[in-house]
C-alpha cells in the first residue's frame, strides 16, 4: 500500500505486516486460508499500533466515539460491530475492519490533488471558525464534483480529511453534510 501525505509512521515490523496485508475483503471470496492469514496479519499490526499508541487520537475516536460518527444515531462504529456480535480480537480480524485499518494507516482515501487543494483551502483559513465551514464545504463539494467522486463515499472521506487537518468533529460533520448534498454523477 502506497504511503501518502497523511500516512502514519510505522516501525519496520509494522511496515512489513502492512505490506503483506490485503485491504480489500473481496479478495478472499471462497479462500478461507488466505483470509485467515490476512486476519492474523491485521491482528498483529493493530495490536502493535495500539500498544505503542501509534494511531492518531482523532482516527481512533473516528471508530470508537459516537460524536465522531455523524448519522450513527448515538452509536460508534465500534458499537455497530459489537451489536453484531464482534468484539475484541475478533473485531481486529474481521474483514469489514480492514477499511478502518487502512484509514488508521493512511488517512482519507481521496485523490492526491483533492487532498492537496482542500488542505491548502483549510490552511488559508488560519484558525478555523464557524464562518469558514460553508466555504470549505463548498470547496469540498466542488472538488468531489470535478473529480466525479460518489457523494456518500466522498463525504465520509472529506470528514476524515477534515479531522486530519485539525478541524473539530462538529465542523467536519458540516463539511461532510455539504458534500452529501451532491447529486450522483450521471452515466450518460
């Protein structure tokens, strides 16, 4: 997996584990042995990262804190796994957890140009205030439109990027809502 501008520093052992992993759960359709091997790698990587506190706090809170889950109806993403009977080590091995590991390691999954342009827009604002949120939401929506990103997925990725750029969860949620207002691109 390619490092990006918001990727966290990994120890050599963690890097080796991450490079050996597959992050797309569909890769394992019908191949239980490969899935188990990947699940073991995911568990080892997450255990190492959690033990040393290697994941930024806002990324952990994205998964564990209901306030970081707009639309979560007062529940965290972690509670969603637990409600379905998956917790502890089992959660770290779950195929649907792979996308969270990817986020913990690399941040928002957006094209490099989008990351750069949005980060510059945030930087131009200086300390973020409520008056900056509508223009930043408009910038995010415009970037999603120009790059033909699927609105719901792009909204979640802009939320993650906003958190990485130091924007509060509440303001990041407003930017997310702004991107969600996009109409999906037509195929004709």
